[in-house]
């Protein structure tokens, strides 16, 4: 897969002409996949899934991202004063520090295999593209926290109101938001702010999920933060940036939720790469990053690398 090989040589921190051209090819591969085929793939046996990955480019990228992250989690020793951040798929991130590892909104056909590496997992809301049920079951089976607003086996980590938790070196604060400003889905999304501790170089992350980006609903997670995970950079997403009540200050905004393959191509549900690139220049953040599945960012000395 020449496109993937070339893409791996680019950086999510540099959106140059080469990376833009490759993004365009990836969008084409995504558009060529019927969403029902992806759903069939998710339910397939491993043998059938591998055959599909060998013949359908976007599914090859999907599998390669998982294999890359699994390998790097096994083999990456995070240096003191830093943190590693991987985007797996959609809005699913894995964060590893010198003393622990957690994930937010992890959704992948093979996500269950990541359980041994995770200390806890956060889920923003009860939509299928934001969690993997087999992974949640494996976490609970092994006594690991699943923090959510809906999963019945979350136990003490189940909350439909703003909450705070302490797990190992990690401090987690949550708030509740409407889903995409939908009045019929009030308080449907949990916002997660995770402070990762001194050994991570004081890295912190705010994951907004599919929120409505209303500062009134961000008061429990407000303030300066190392990195903010947005959706696709739509204008309302910048409402949370600033120094006012319910706002956050950051030098790094990450765009996600790109080409989620269960959705039909844009404008019928999917957040397209093309439209996200149109949004990007207007995101009110010093550095707006657009990573792809499997890519890693490193926090060190107060900067993303």
C-alpha cells in the first residue's frame, strides 16, 4: 500500500502539500467503501476480515493502525517528564505515561487486545463508535475502572453528573454536555479532563466527545490544558476556547471523528477529511493538529512533538 507507506513518512504536525495529497487519496478510499460493508467486516471472522483488509485499502489502514499501536504499547518506554498519545480510530485515544496508561472512547474491532496495557478507560457516551463492548467486559473482568455515564458494570465509576476520580497518578474530572447541542439528548455526553501527573511533564488532556461545545457545560473541566480533543473543527467547537467561565486555554487542539466508517460519506453523516480541512484554519487555537489512525504524538518539555 504505497499511500500508507508514504503517509507514514509525513508528520501530523506538518500539513504540507504531500500530506494534503495523501489525505485526498485516503478520502477517496473511504468514500469507496459502502458503510454496510464496514459493518459486515466488524462482524466477520478473523479469516474473512483479513481477506477484506488485504483487498480494501481503507480497511488495510484500519488494521495497520491497530497493529502499530499494539506494537508500540508493548515496546515504548515513556521517558520521565513526557507522555505518548496515540489516535487509534475515530475519537479513540490511548495515553501512556511513565507510570500508567489509559484510553478514551476506544473503538476498534480488535480493541479487546489492548486491555492488558490499560489501567482504566473513559467513555464519553453510549454510541457504538465510541466504545467496544468486548474491551469494556475485559476491563471489568480484570477489575479495571470503566468510567462512563451509562455502562451498568462501571459500578462506582458510573455517573450522570460532574464527578472527580483519582486513579494511580491520574486525576480525572468530568462534566456533562448535550450531544451536539441536540435538545433531545441533554446531558448525554461526559466530558473528560485527565491530569496525568508530574512524571508525565504535567500533561493534561480534555476530551470533548460529541459534545455541544457550550461553555456553560464545561465549568467543571475548565482552565488551561495541554491538549484538547475536538471533533472536526466546526465553528461552534471554538466556543470553548478563551479565559472566561467554562472555557479552556491550550496550545494544541486535535481534530478527530474523521471518516468514521459506520456513517455514510459526507454529507450523509460522516465527517469528511475535505470538510475538516476547510474548518481547520478557523479553529481558534495556536496549533490545530489533524492526526490519522495509528499516529503518535509525544508531549515533552511543554510541547507536542
